[in-house]
C-alpha cells in the first residue's frame, strides 16, 4: 500500500501492550455524481445527494495528513466540492 499523495509505502497500524502507532488514514471515496430525489422536501426543493458510482480507497500517510493543503483536498472530496481522483 502506498500514500496517494507522496507515494511512500504505508504500514499497517501496529499495536503494543500500551500503545499503537498509526501510519496512515484511509479515505473511502470514489467517483461520484449528483443525484436528485424525485420527492420534494417541505421547502419545495428537490433533495440532492452525491451517489457513489465507483468505490476507491485513498491512503494518506500521517506526514501528508498533517499538511493543510492535503487536508483541504480530502475535505473538498468528502464534501463533493472537488474530487481527488478526477485531478
Ligand atoms: Zn504521504
């Protein structure tokens, strides 16, 4: 497994008796498209949501996760503003 952002190999979380070490975070994402529910909400607007059309797991190492610009990209993907995998 590799970090999606810097390409380094990431290790599984290791556990000791008192501690554990996390080396990466996994984001479950993928290709999405906006879908509209046909039923209308109380305010008369159709409900819009992101439908996952192809699931992809993205690994982010702890060094990349500490970088604000990478956090922003993960956040943008999570909120549907900009997909990580279309870039
Ligand atoms: Zn990385």
